[in-house]
């Protein structure tokens, strides 16, 4: 199956399925002498680990990172870094009853159309479990970026219609939704409990900010930095929308309002979201993604089976109520991968 690799100079290839023996990633192009060990990766993996909030699945995966190659004496060697995470709590039998039924909102029907076969155990390669490999790779990219004082953070600004008003990033680790507004976080928790009791699910919006990005990253035309960020974030299964800077709001503004005035001290506004003509301008890069509700719900839904017979399906089991907050670190990781790649590409031409 193609489409498993991402990046140009800092390039990753992920492998594994939700209910296979494990998930992993091979990172090629990581420079040598980057401080790295399992603890660095584990800190990122723990943020997407199942069971981290009331919105999360009850599947208990330790998600312990094992570095198989590319690291010696606590630093990268410049050779391919391979990381593996074993699956330990997969209950494949729970999916047998859905083996010949297409679950609404899932990739079952589209995978079947493409390959004529699909792994029905938790969605196989289409499962959100695949993102554990992205996070492991993102931890390596983050270590590279931190050496250049580039920092990336993702946080929840909306969940189930509850919107964050404040942007206090100092408190996001103090609530289960990584929300920068403590009052909104309380309302989000109440909203999750309400929807969970009805067997339904929720979507929301995650904001990602990258600080310290130097001006000049990104390529003209097709490899614009914002285009690559859009592809990276839209490649996450639950993401259905992407915007940067003013985003869709820019369509309602006048040019005189949307343009960011330039002063000797920098830009006085940031409607561009830190990127102009596809190249970073030195300002904060600010992005948002729309996250759809989890499709696995216990409420009955209409569907069909492999023979196109009409069926009714109610999906029971250990499923998230929302991809938020576990998806936040996945978004952060994908942004790290893009910026690490473009940082190395810029070094190559300068």
C-alpha cells in the first residue's frame, strides 16, 4: 500500500495495524547528535495514550516506545531511527460481528472499494491507532526543533459547541481537555458526560501554534509551508478542515483590514498566520483544524453489508467519545514533522 511515507529530507514511514503485533515508524534523514532516548518519546506518547480523559476509550495500552536503531549513547547517529510500540490490549473478537458490515463514518467501504479486502479488526491501518507512530516520529522532530528554539503547542479551543474564550496556554496541562480556558474546560466536561450518556459522540476544534520559527522556511508554488502543513494535518483521519491565520474569516475582510502592517519591530497583526507566499515570515504560525465526531456510536444507524443488503448497526465497545484531546498531540506532531523537514531543506540551499 502506497502513501505510508511523509516528508522530503526529514522523511518518515509508518507501519502496523490497530490489532496487529505493533505499530512503528522509520525516520530517515534525522541529523546526528540530537539528544534522544525512550523518555523523550514517551513524554509525547503519554499525551495520546488511551484512558487519558473521560472522552477516551477504555482500551489500556502502555504505549511504550522501543528505539530499535539510529541512537547511540543518548544521541542520534544520523542513520535511520526505528521506533516500535507493541499492541497489548487489542480485543479483535469484538469486531467479528462487523466483519461483513460497513460502519457509517469509517473507512470500511472506501478501503473495500480500493483494495477488495480490508482488515476489519478495529479498522486496521485506517484506525486512529496508527497515529501512535506519528507521535513517536513527532517527538524526534520536536527534539530537533527545540535545539533551534522552535516550540509547537496544540490545545482545544472548541468541543461539542463549547468555545474557549481565553488563551492562557499556561493552564492547558491542568485540565483533561488541554483547554486554555478553565471555565470552558468545565463546560466541556459536562457536555461530554451528557453526550456519552446518550451513546453519541462529539467533534471540536484544535489550535496549533508554532513559536520561534525563523523567516524563510517553505518553498515556492507547490511546496509552500502552509500547503505542506495543510496536507500533514488533513492526513489525520478525524480532521475534516484546516485554516491558518485569519482562515475563512479572511473572506469577510477588506484588504485594508486583512493585510498585516509591517513595522521596524515586525508585524502589528497576524492575519497571515506567520506565512506569506508560502514562506514563513518570522511571526507565530497559528493553525486550526476541525475534528469530526467519533463515528463509532451505540445509537442505531442504517448501513449495508458486503452483499449490499440493508442492515442496522449499533457499535458497542471501547471507543472514544471525541478524538479530542488525544488528537491534540497528533496535530502537534504532524506540525513538528513539517517544520523539521523544511528547516533541513532551508539549510540545504543556504
